[in-house]
């Protein structure tokens, strides 16, 4: 069983590779983004630094098979990756060149049509390995490689690799299901402790668990992923969108995650805001447009009622009152400000319609996350994807923090001068 490390960083790849080998990685893979950034020179650097290791060049060749295999082989790669969806003539040329230069070919099934039957065709065309691979964008929408891999291992006689968002649990499952090679990227290379993360993967591969995997609901999965992720990381994952304006926590240190129950009301009319407590389910967030910073539609009594109902939090585009009472309770409340005066329960407005809150559109069922940075709105149809992308942003930041702790500056780690527009 081989554990391959997928290097997707830039000049830091050599250091990350050293740390991962200490943790038990067998092969080193130069990922496609790294090769696009640094060219064949990164393969040469890996070969010079790790002469005894198997080097995989994830070139994802789609055409000019012989030419690109020659480039990878002469740079020092042992295994060169070609797209399974490439034309048969390209596959054949790549295989011929591989034999000439003494390297091996891995066919990557990413986005391939009819991947099971294509795997059998690729074996007959002479490739050395099949890589069952859910791409990063596919992973973000919930696709994975394991179910497909279970079919393919029974269809081919050549070694089968699996890649795409693998962690210790999915590596263990893959090995138990017949994988010969596991290719791990972000869960090692973006870790703050690469060696320790690689050791966890190594142990899961060497001693796979037979315990059944418990499948959670999508909602439970989304909430679990978002539980420890900052709104800043979520905003990054959404390309700096989704953050409410002028709304902040009334109880610093409190986090909030839930699905929106929306309230449209007007200048202190607190009837619909309070009635929404009865409509809300446990784990919901009540999101209120009030329209005034001077008259509050929410206070201590409403907060206690919501807390008793199991509401996850409250967001108000407007003011709250009874802030001293609210701060003695355990319910996250976010608002623009606090004031002493309330309005009247006139009953204007509506519950669970589309509203604007903090200059962001909020619909019933959208995911709302709040912390000391502020509040973000995640569209419900993209919630799983955004949660997964936010987790990747967090991993990257943790690795950057670790490298800065070791003495680098932020501009050095980010290579700002290299990537500045000239």
C-alpha cells in the first residue's frame, strides 16, 4: 500500500514534502497547480531533493502525449498522469513514450464519461495505474471517489489509486475496499503539523478500521463543518460576499449557526418578531429587518422566549433593548446597536418572506453564521459547497500561521512580489 502526497503549494513544496515523509508518505506528487505555477523545474527540484522517492507528475495530459511524457520523464518523474478522457491515440503515444523513457503512466478518471468501462479500456491500452479522482470542485458539491472505486477495483487488474479530499477515515475505507494507492492533498499539505497529519493517514492505511461509517444528514454535515469556521473564512470562500453590514455581536465570544426564519417588520413594531419565535424550530436563527436604529423590536423577554424554544440566535437590522438582561442569557444576539425604548406590537410585516438584512438578501432556510467578526449569509442551495470551501480556506490559513510562526513574514509566505501585476 502506497501513500502519495499531493503537493499543491508553490516554493514551500520541498519543506512540506520533507515533513510528510517523516510522517510516512511513500510517494510525492507534484499537483497540477504546482506544475502550472513552476513548470517542469519543480519536478527537477523534487528529484534532486528526494532521489530515492517515487515522484508523480500530475500533468493531466490531454494531447501531445509523447511530447509531454518526455518532458516529465527527463525532468525526473517516475509516474506521469494523463487524463483518462484523452483520445486513445494520445493514450497510446503516452504509453509508447513511457516505455521508451522508463516511466509509468497513471490515467486520471476526473470527469471521465463512463469511468468503469473506460478503466477497462485504459488497461487494454497499456496504462500502469488507474486513479479514481473526484476533483476539488466536485468534492465541494458532495461528490466522492469511494463508491466508484469499489466498482473499478473489480474491473481491472492493474493497481488502482484513489484521490480527492481524503482524510484518515476515507483512506481507511478505501484501503478496505481494495485501493492500492491513496493520494492525499489538503489534509496533509495544509495542516499546521504536516508530519503528525501524515502519521494519522499512515496509521489509517496500515491498520484500516472495520467500523461502519455513519452517514449524517446534509444539514447535520453542514452544521458540523461550519461549527469551528470563522465568518472571515466563510467570506473568503464566498469571494468576499455574504457579510452583513453594520451588524455586530451584542455578546462577544458567542457563536451562532442556524437556518433563517425571516421577519419583515417596521420601526419598532415587535409583533411579528415575537411571533416568529413560535414559528421557529430548534436550531433556527431569527433574522429581522426592523428599519430603525432608535426603536427596538426585541428585548430581554423575547430573548428568554427564544432561548426556551431552542432558537440558535437572533439577527436584527436595527436596535435591541434590555442589553443588560440579554447579556445574562446564553443566546447569541446580533444587532446594529442597543437603545432603551421599544415600539408597539401593531402586527405589520410578515414572517418567512425574502428580506434584506444588513444589506444582504436573506431567504427562509438560508444558513446564518455569526461570531465576533460579524454575520454572514450562506444561500441554502450552496450551503454544503460553501461549508466545504470554507474548511479548505481554514486549512490554508492554519498552514500560513505555522509558517509565519517559524519566522517568515506574510508577504514572503504569500509571495506577494512574485504575483503582483506589472
